[in-house]
C-alpha cells in the first residue's frame, strides 16, 4: 500500500522529532495540547508530550493530529 503525500510528510515530520522539541498539537486546526516531546516511538507513530505543568499525553499519528514545531532562533 502506498502512502499519500500528506501521510508520508506527516510520518517524516513525526520521525524527525527529538526529546525536548517544543510542539503544539492541533486537531482539525484547533490547539489541543502544547509542550515538549518527552518520548517518541522508534517508528515515529507515537509521541508523548509533556506540558508546562507536567501533564503528559500520548498522541498517535493515525488519529489525524497536526504538529507545529517551535524553532529556536538565537541572535548573535
């Protein structure tokens, strides 16, 4: 079975996540959780995100979540 372009780009994004990355989790365009990546499955299909007060939630790629990843910009 061949993945659609959207599915393969989502998988690529989720597999690239590293512990400590700051993400915003969206479902149908609405923010549902924000925090740091605590852990990621090896295949990138499952992530655990911990928010600022320690609430740790599991997200599965097939549940149609979108992610926004915060980019650290350092001024030199």
